[in-house]
C-alpha cells in the first residue's frame, strides 16, 4: 500500500474458472469489488482474464471517472453517488455499506 500513491486499500485479485477472488485484502471493500466483478462479468480483473494486456497490467485509476467508460456498471453506480452526495473516494464504500445494511448482493445495489 505504501508504494501506490493515493491507495487506501488493496489486495491480490485472482481469477480462476471465470471467477474473481481476493487474496490478502486490506479492507472488506476489496473483496466486495472482486465479487461484484465476478457477478457483473466486467471490471479490471475480468478484462485481465478475458483479454490480457501484453505486459499483464490492467490499470484502473478511477471507476467513477474515465475508467467508468471501460466498465460502465461499476463506474455508473459510483458516479451517481458522487453526483448526488458530493462524495469522492468513499462512493464505493457507500455501495458496500448499503449492500451490507440491506442484505442485498453488491451487484443488486449497483443496478
């Protein structure tokens, strides 16, 4: 985490048999994001699995910004929260909390 400027959470995402799983997440949101990618079949990990880059790196700086165009459902849900509530980095955490509070899968909250 200290080596990635601006990062407040991280982990190792693994793909196997079309599923994305988390290894060593530093926050619950990391695991939830991997679950959401598996359920939606879109996101940085799915892109790395389905269409790997030559160097093996798929970079996502801001899912609520320009990267949201690459993975629209992830970016759209965050973008709506940012616009309505004036939040920034905490938008994904709001989705996670809503999922936990309502006992709905994160993919349902994001729709």
